């Protein structure tokens, strides 16, 4: 049975380094800048919330590289 109340973590990679001015647009997500790209780690409740986050990236003109469910953990993280 699917637990519809469980959050799922996604790894979202975008092109370029997002400056700190964007961080408030992704409240609740962890942004990790790398050379040439930024990784957002976001816990989402459902696909609607995920699509909202992706739409925000689009609206800000940020190029999406990839979206992947984060590897399952044992809860220790």
C-alpha cells in the first residue's frame, strides 16, 4: 500500500550556480552549489508540490538538468 502522507526527497540539478537571492524562492529546499550547476534537495509531499517547484524554476528562467528521486535511506540522515 502506498503511504500518501509520506514525503519523498528529490535531487533536482539546474545549470549554473544559483546566487543566494534565489534561495528564498525555494524555501525548505537545500541548495548545494557546484562548479557549473546547483543541486536542490527538496522534500515534497506529492507530485503537485513537485510540479510547483519545477514550475517555479521555469518561471525564473532556470535551466533544468535533471530530476531524480533521492536514494532511499534508513532514516539515519
